[in-house]
C-alpha cells in the first residue's frame, strides 16, 4: 500500500517491533508516509484511545485492514475479563471498526478488509469466553468465524454509505501465528504454506484494485470470491454476534 502512495498508519502493540516494521515499509517503498501508532487490540481502553488519537489526526480513512490475530494454547483472560483470542481476533477489531466508521464514511468510497481464514467452527453463544470448556483450536477457529459473521453483518449495515466490507482467507502463510500449536499442525501447515508477501497481495488487491471498488459483503479466497461456511452466512447468527459484541464492547445499540 505504501508502494501505491497510500499514507499508511501501522497499529502495533509493541514499540520496538512497530518501529522495525515502520522502517522496513519505509525502506521497501521509499515512502515517508508511514506512521506508527501503538495500541493493544485485546484492551478496549487501548482501542478507544487509539481511535480517538487516530480521528484527531486523520479525519478521513480510506482503507482499514483488520489483520492482527493471536493463537494461544491455554485460556488467558484480558483486562476486560474476556478470553484473549476472542478479545484480540474479534472484539478488538469489532470495536476499532465501529469507532472508525465516521472517518471511513468521511473518506468514502472506502474499504474495510478483515483477514480471516477458512473457518467452519460454530460459536458457542452460551460459553463465548470458554469458561466452561476451553479448547484452544476451537476457540481460535471461533474467533476467525466471528470475523466472517462480523463482516457480513457490517456490510449489510453499511449498504449505501460508500463504505465496503469484505473478508479474506489469504491462504496458509509461513508466519509465527501458530507458534503455540501442536508440532504436527505446525509441520503440516508449514508444508502447505507460502510467503506472507504472496498472501499480502490479496489484501492489497482488495484494498486498492478498482474492479472491487463496489464489491461488499463477500468472502475472498486469495483474489477470488468464494463461499464461506453456511453457518457463517446465516443472518440470524450474524445478528446475534453483533448484538453480543456491542454489549461486550460497551457500544450503544446501533
Ligand atoms: N498464517 C497463516 O497461515 C494464516 C492463514 C489464514 C489466515 N491467517 C490470518 O492472517 C492474519 C495475520 O496472521 P499472520 O499469520 O501474519 O500472524 P503473525 O505473523 O503472528 O502476525 C500477527 C500480528 O498481530 C499482531 N498482534 C497480535 N496481538 C495483538 C494485539 N493484541 N494488538 C495489536 N496487534 C497484535 C502481532 O503483533 P506482535 O508482533 O506484537 O506479536 C503480529 O504482528 C491473521 O488474522 C490470521 O488469522 C493466517
């Protein structure tokens, strides 16, 4: 995106890694328009502060890419009392996106891209925080299914505003995301995976290609429109997750 003259704001949780990423993007693109802002997506306080600082500095936003995620193999609870993967992978981006909607509408035509996966997991609405039963891969899969459900509901709500919302499966990538997963899963995933740079092309395509300017509410597998699971396409489930997420994020009904 920096290569294509976008002003890029990196949301990172760690200053040192964030500065390294910023320097790398600047070096690779030759662009100075790369900014670092710190925020921890697992903390609602941090997301709210980020959104406020962002809106003060940037009244318009043209592309929002929700891509950060974590996998952990034990149940951890955030400062908001939520399970860490649910909080980081779903609720943080949900809150952030809602808080940035004004800037996105001001920047329309604008695009929201959420990076998910081929998740077929169903959410356990009676135990969303895994308090009764916690299985790490199921909780992770549910957080990725939540990305799909969130995007479809969001796209419906944004119809006619000039803001599109799509969700992608970038393909398996050689990153450190599953560093805590069982060795066999890591090995098989590594065999089938490709470089993050190749996967990033899908994000750039959706964020910048003119031919997808008006496409919204779709699931992309690499650069092609695909179908996510029937469960993820159920409007009742999408609506239910939206309502629960509003409550958990302390947002007013909308
Ligand atoms: N890897 C795959 O095969 C694969 C397949 C399908 C979909 N995906 C999706 O692709 C996306 C990117 O994953 P990846 O594989 O690139 O993983 P990754 O290399 O582990 O990158 C994840 C990024 O999220 C950041 N992050 C984690 N928790 C955060 C928090 N609380 N606040 C702010 N940032 C946080 C991490 O920052 P730190 O540097 O501070 O840790 C890291 O930069 C994810 O949504 C993932 O589900 C990945």
